[in-house]
C-alpha cells in the first residue's frame, strides 16, 4: 500500500497530477466499502478500515 502512495506522490512531484489521481482512484477500488461479504479485491479486512482509507484517499484526490 505504501509503495502505491509513494508512486502517487512521485507523480505529483513530477507534475503528473492526472497520473497520480488515476493511481489513487485505482487503489481506492480495492476498498469498496462494506458489502455483506468481503470481495475478492478487498485489500483491507474490516469495513471500518475500508471506509477510513477511502475517506483519506478521497481527501488526497480532491487536494490534487
């Protein structure tokens, strides 16, 4: 997870905001909230963790 965030930061630093936004949005899909059962693409196990990370990613995406 940290490598993805590092890659997005590097893209932002190089001026590639579109690339950084794309990378963060793609990463965001791996925590898609709280379905009745865990999806195969969910990287985080708990609903609370998924929602917290999604909120952080949304804030970062909006700041770009």
